C-alpha cells in the first residue's frame, strides 16, 4: 500500500482532492491531528522493534541515570 498526505489551509482545496480521489476509485478519508500523531508514533515503535535488544543498564546510561 502507498499513501499520501495533503495538508492545506483551504478546506475547499482539500474537498476538491477528496472528490477527485473518489472519482478515481482511491480510498481517502480525513484524519485528525491526533490520529496522524498516533500513526507516526506507532510507525516509529514498529521500526524500533526491528533493532537489536538493548539492556536496561544501557538505556539508563543513555538517559543519564
């Protein structure tokens, strides 16, 4: 799947893009800032899960504790 994100001060411009997507058969929906933020956080967590394990001591050292 490939996705695109559009951000505009003009609600009318976004409405035009949404209508075009519908005509082209592209699934589209509006998202809130909170939904976008949660998606980014979830993506970053998923990417982080692909790295090697780190000990608690190493984390505490990195945090300066």
